């Protein structure tokens, strides 16, 4: 199965390269194709996240109200998720779908494309890495590889920083801290992986940032408004039921 994925990805990439004439550009085009295909799922992920954020006050209320009754708390939480149409699976599905491509590119960049495959000469070898270039050719030729690795970390942080603008101040600080740690980890990770994989991630991250500004915010605002409306509607029904009084039955005349 894994070999089939690698063969398929190598074939698609070779076909794109035959059309555009450059391996680096082929990787970018492949990235765009993948991002366009998963855009509906990404929007579903954003909607799910927005609904969860809108429901946070209600979730905290339920946790406090049913702190001594975990079973009832779980039931009420499940009912709330149903009311706001929250689906936890959507939070990780787009990432999981991209992971096979990301890891298959390791083998494709290392073994399936020509050793001199480049990105218009900007990156001389898409199979090379920053660490490998420093060891073999020194810091000068490795400078462009180092730049793309640093960009790898910076874009990781920017994506998390942009997403943090939609949460509370405490959550924002936590996300920014996690973003800084992730940026360092991704830069360290990118140090030894093929430049073609780094190029793929950078193109994907740039697409995500642009999508965040032009699409994601509108999707998130709409989903939040719908979730809040759903919860308000549910609250109104509850209040009406509680306040409803039974009318006394008329006595029969003897």
C-alpha cells in the first residue's frame, strides 16, 4: 500500500514536471492541487472549531453544574455538541489526509526524481538538505537551504499566531507559546529533510495563511453565529418549559 502511494505520487509529480518543466514548480503545483481538493474539509474543520469556541461558556457552565454527576455531564455535553453541530473528527481529518503525501515526498525527493532536480536554480538540488549541504559544500552553498528551513519554522509560527486571534487572551498566550515551540521543532526537523519536502510545506503553509485571510475568517464568523443562535434557541425552549404552569382542572358539579 505504501509503495503504491509513493509510485502514484512520483507519477503525478513527473507528469506535472513534464507540463511545467521544473521540479520545484511541480511540487508547488502539486501542493495547490492538494489544498484545493481538501478545502471543503478544511472549511468543515474551521466550522467545527468555531462552534466549539462559541460553546465554551456553555461548556464551562455544564461542567460546573454537573461536577458531581459525570454521567449526566457527559449526556448534556453530547446534547450540546449535537445542538451546535460540532464534529470532533473534523478537527484532525484534513491533517491526516495530508500526512501520507508529506511523508511519501521524503522517498520521492530522495530516490524518485533526478539528483540535479532543482527549483529554477534557486534550490540547486531538491534532494539535498541544509545539514547535508553544510557538511559537503560548506555554509555558502547551503545558505539558500538554511533560508527555506528558517522559513519552515516562521510559517509554522505564523499559522498558529493567526489562528490565535480568534480565542481568548489566555488561550492566545498559550497558542503563541506552543507556536514558538513548534517553530523551533519544525526548523530542527527541516534541517535534515530533503529541500523538496520543505518546499512543499512552505507552499502549503503560505496557501493556508492566504486562505485564513480571505476564506477562513468568514467561515468562522458564520459558524460562530449559527452556534450561538442554536444555543439561544435551545435556552429559550428550556425557559418556556420551566415557566409553563399547569392550569387547575375544573371540578365536576355534583
